[in-house]
């Protein structure tokens, strides 16, 4: 039996799961806390709040790979 795995790409905007959102915000907040440049103009100082706002605006350049019956790449590629 031969099983083929297709790799489909979905264009932004797409819906993240709550787990993906938490992971993306956490990873981006850690980057900001370690000195990465902030992608938005804001008065907020908390890295979590900044990362949350960046995600809401769709500015975080992170790719998500989902594994289900086939791999699906969720890619926000206008910043790459």
C-alpha cells in the first residue's frame, strides 16, 4: 500500500488554534524580552502584551506546521 503525503500551503489569513496562538505569543515574547526589535509602535512595556498585539495585527513572521492526515503549512509570508 502506497500512501502519499501532500503538502498544501494555506495563505494568510487563517485561523490558529488556541495552542498555536499560545506558542507563537510565548516564542515572540521571549524574543522581545531577549532584545529582538519590536515590529509595532506601542507604549506597552510587557513583552507578552507586545507579542499579543503583533499577532493580532498579523505581523509575526512565524510558520506553523500541522500534522493531520497530510502536512499543512500555515505561512504568513509577506514579511519573508
